[in-house]
C-alpha cells in the first residue's frame, strides 16, 4: 500500500519551532515532487511550499518565506518541514503530497497533522 504519513505536529507557543516529517512507504518517492499544504478551519487548503526531486526548492508561500524550510532525505523516503518563528496564524492541519510530474494534480496525500500555535 502506497502512503504518506505525517508526524511532528502539536501545540507550540508563538515564536517557537516544530519540524514535521512525511514518511513515504510502498514505493520510492525520490523522483517525485513533494509539497506541504495546510488548511485552517473554514479556509481553503493552500500550498506552503514544494521541493523538487533533486532537492531544489521550487516554491514557498509568501506567508512562510524566511521562516519555513522544506528538505528531503531520499534514503529515508522522507520530506521535512522545519517551521520557525511560528505565528498564531500558522495554526492549521498540515498535509504532505507527492506527484510525479512538475505540474498537475498531486497523486498522493497524507492524512494530515495538526499544528496549533498559541499566543
């Protein structure tokens, strides 16, 4: 069974840090483009950032630039989202996703992990 599983979410105070992990299983995701999305209550799901198969980071949302960093460890089939200087408005469910192409829909999604930032 091919799946992505996120972990590392939790409750943190504003200004703190968290690192989310997204572990792939069932096949290698080393050649996939990977991304992190988030969805806050009552809002649409939006892309936080993405990383290419070679490790080059292709995109960060303006709201997280300079605070969040995406990285990947192909040997572990895992993608990370390091979140620093967290703000209350970063509170959301965070999802990772994978797609084989550079464009188009994402083929695989994780179940999500809750991140709550308190003031």
